[in-house]
C-alpha cells in the first residue's frame, strides 16, 4: 500500500466514525424533541381553534393570522384560518355558525355589529364554545374576552395628530371602511371628538370604502371633484389611506393635501416615505393573533383571562420609519 492510500484509508475511517456519531447524536435529539422541552409548553390536548376575519386575503389580517399561527405552533394547537373572500356580513356570520356546528374548541373573530354578531356570539357561548373577539369588539355580547386596539382612542389619536400636523386648519374628508361596523364607527367618533373644539377644522365629506382599496380610490376621486376645498383625508381602515394616496398623486396634489391613514402595510410605508401619506395609526395585528390563541388556551384550561386587553396604538410619521423596510417586525 502506498503512503497516499494509507492516508486516504485513515481519513475515510475518521469520516465514517464522525458521521456515525452525528447520526447517533441527532437521532437521539429527534426522539427526545418529541417530548416537551423548555421551549414548548406541555400540552396533551390538541385543541382546534378557528380564526375568522372579515376578509381572508386582506394583508392586515394575514398579519393577525401570522401571529395566531406562531402561537398555535408553539402551543401545539390546530389553527384554522377561514372567512369571507370579500368583506360580507352574511358570509362572515355563516362561517362563524359553521365553525360552531363543527364543534371547534374556540372561535376568534370580530364583533363587527351588535345587532348581527352579538346574538350569534351569545348562542355559541351558551352552547359551551368560547368566543374571543379580536380587533373589533362586541362589548355587550357574551364573548369571553376581547383583544385588540382601543378603536375609539385610535381615532382620537388620529384627530390629535391631524390637528398638530395641519396647525389646526383643515377641510377634512373621511374614508371609512364601513358606516355600520363597530370599530370603524368608534374610530370616526374618536376622531370627531378630538377635533370638536378646533374652529379651523371641518369635516366636509364622509364616504364608505367597504374596506376595498379600489372603492377608497373611487370615493376619494369623487370627493376631490365634488369638494375641491378638501385639504386633508383620514382613512380609517388599512387600505383606505393607500386608495386616497393614489388619487392624490393622480391629481398631483401631494403638496396641498394631508393624508392620515391606518396601519403599516408595505404600501402605506411606501407612500409615507414618498411624503404622500403624512401619518398613520399603527396597530399590533401580529400580537393580537398571538395573544388571542394563548388566551383561548387559558380559557380552555379553566384559567382566568382579562375581559378586555387593549394592544398598543401609536402614530407613525416619516421620521419614525427605520431606514430599511424589512426591519420592522410584523410588516407585510
Ligand atoms: C382594521 C381591520 C380591517 C382592515 C381592513 C384595519 O385597520 O383593524 O378590522 O379589516 O383595516 O383593511
């Protein structure tokens, strides 16, 4: 045997021994990882929870879903995410009803209206299926808990921001997701209360977008034609400010018109960086989803949970944005 082949032979044996030790070590780890570890909470039951948003493919709701999925993974829960393709009360209510009929272990959804949602929520809770409202509360229903923004306060914050940014002089148009959904009504009310005593601020128009960006565009377009005196817009749901920004750019009125929107989707950030949108009300959708799942587990395990948890809300302007888009946690 030449010296070269002896060296190759020895190297071969060493590699073989090293790879065997790795296999044994990782094989052992795989087996032991199926047991509860410090990372994962012990949980023998596999619950089946369902999260039902008003619109399935809305980027804001995808963030809530991400949070819920992260918690579901951590706590070994089966999470279903389902709901209307486009915002629609009937479809939404039907999905809630079907989930209850399928006897899931918990339902997380919005309490969009007291008239339509509360009676259904009450019936489901009376049957023994816990319901947590997320993002939008039906505070007078029998839901066991609410987690989400204080929607009245968030509208109030928007009003105060608009006063500060316009020096108290503005003819405002509001584009709201809906006239009859609890959270949208509360946001508008909070805004109105904030500007109430400001002599220089008037609301000249208010229109509904049905949370659709295209509709927000159309309504803003129409408003600018009918009310050329408008100098500011407030968009009260995630895609409204984006729709308005498109129109304002189309009319090349970025310098004359102030926009305050809602949420921090990538598109909103883009317009904030360009200076078309001046401010936005930031919510915490990822956290809402994550904590809703955790609360539901606590409820199932007989633990007490607070009946209302308000997640943080703040105003963000261009100078609050970090230099790189992807640095912001929970942005879609
Ligand atoms: C609201 C959600 C709504 C979304 C619509 C958000 O601001 O919190 O309830 O579905 O806007 O785009």
